C-alpha cells in the first residue's frame, strides 16, 4: 500500500515539474505572458489543478494552488457529493447553486447558456462556479470564493470547507 502511495506522489510531482518547466520555457520564448486555468481532467472531471502566472523572464512568479481540492471540499460540505441534493432555499446540485446564481452566470456570459436543470449536472455546476470566480475572484482566494458562493455563510461553514480541503490536500500528496 505504501509503495503505491509513494508511486502516486512521484507521478504527481513529475507531472507538476514538467508543467512548470514547460510554462517557464514558453515564458522565456515570449518574454512575458499570463497563463491561467490549466485544466487537467481527473477521474472526477474536476478542473483547475494549477494556476501558473509567469510575469517576465527576469522575475518569474509561479503561484501553484490546489483549486481542484478546494472545489471537492466545497462539494462535500454543500451536498455530500450528491448531485441530486435540494436545499431549503431552492438551491440544488453538488454546489447547491441558487436560481439567482444561474441568472448571474448567464448575465456574465451575455447569453442564456445555463438552465436551472444544469444545477444537477456536476460538471456544469463546477463550470458555473468557475465562471463566477473568473469574474470576481481571479486570484482564486479560497475565502473570497466561499464569500462569493455563500455570502451569509457562518464561520463554522468556512472551517468545515477548509478542514475538508486540508484532508483532501494531504491525501493527494
């Protein structure tokens, strides 16, 4: 069992190293650029494992966040991973998205891309969550994401998400 865990850790580290070196090389070629939202499909089709920002060739600022685990933690706390969950305030799906949330995402996109039924689709719920955060939380701050998603959330709600995030992060090392 430990051997498999070590092999997983080594594989993940190798993949991250290759991604970082590739981005640095491309950054050196083009002198300056920003690369956001590197997407990697996992078994659960979550997005945004890494967010790399390369400022310029002399000053490379690489910020690696684990947005994937944060979204998993949000899903766990919001619905217990139940895509059919319905809350008391007409919130639904894995992220307990409200009708107002769907309307705001469609307004940001300038088209009616998402419907209320899309809240029950895990992938589309995550897409909507990421669209909101792309607009209002481009730095991917966990606290801001929680406030944006649930403005009236209690401190215990936030602690639950962060506790689950830490568990997931430690299990994925």
